[in-house]
C-alpha cells in the first residue's frame, strides 16, 4: 500500500513542443489544478487550451484560467468551507499546505475585499509561484522535500492533504484548521481501508530517502524499515540532516 507518491517531477512546456507534449502538459495541469477530479470532455476549457497551443498564454496563464473557471469555483469554492478552499488552493496552485493562520486570514480578507479572481491571482502572481514554477512548469507537490525557510511540519500537513493521486479532492471540511489555527504539529495519519477498523500501530513502514550531502547527481539513497511509533521521528531526523523523503510504503 503506497502512502506517499514518489517525488513529484517538474513538467515543463518547452519551445517547439509537439502536440503530444502539449496534450501531456494539459492533462497534467488539469489533474493538478482540479485535484485529480475526472474532467469530462464537455467540461474542458477549450478556449484556454487553444490559447496555450497558439502561444497566446503560458502554462502559468493556463493554470490561472483553470483556477478562475466556473468549474473550479463550483467544485472547490461554492461547496466548501473557506478554510478548505484555501487549503486546496495552496495544494493545487503552490504544491504545499498552508503555512500558518496568518496566511489563511490574508486570503480570507482578500477574497472578501477584492473578490474571487483577485484571490486566485494572489497565488499565481506570487514570487513563490514564479520562483518554483516560472511561466511554463505545471505546479506540483513540493513539500516532500526540505526547503529553506519552510518548517518540517509542512511535510506532515502536505502529506495529510495529498495522500497520492488515488483520491480526488472532494470534501467540504478543512483538514488542517485546528492544527494551523493553533500552530500545532500535524500527526501523520493513514487512510482507512476496507471495512471495519484499521490500525497502523502494529505495522512497519519502509522509508526511501536521499542523504543530504552532495549534488543531485551524486546523492545516494537509503531504504529502511521503522515501526509506526518511530515513523514521525525518523521523518523529522531525515529533514534535519538535509535529506529528502522519496517514498513511504507499508512493509509487507
């Protein structure tokens, strides 16, 4: 049972891309922005796709069109709590969980004073978005790696929001509201599977991580097994040493 996707890859639309390349970018952008929701052909933003194909907008412009669409609004704003909407915007557009309560309050205030589109713009126009994705890279999960200035708790919070690509992002209630509001650590929890109760306490988990030394090309990987009780502490130790979590799976 996979509990964490392998490190997300950066997918960029390059000059002279083929139609197949373009379709792959469009497919990945829909999956990222709409949280793995199945999009029917009749729901696709054909005009925005044409603009991207013709070079009238960049990938960043295409992501903006998706997030400001009536479809995105109906799926994640009209039917969700404000906190849940902000959680999902951070996940879909910045590839991470909300940092803290002040970030959430800022988005709530912006929406109330300036409106829906202005708040979506604030994610996509941010220096953070441009520094990590630029104009032609599709946003992706990036909180499973150590980042300068980002607390380790961000890993657990993003873990809680993402859980791989197996499920979509339906759900009205915020998952992190109490932890973020109270500045509390977020515990790693796992999906309930099958019928009846599900307990992780007797299970062991396999962590694959890169060591925090050397360049990307020379980094070595290590894989080891830990108990459920040791899992959270081992994740913290890997991040503190500059390492990077590549995957976490249940040891069979």
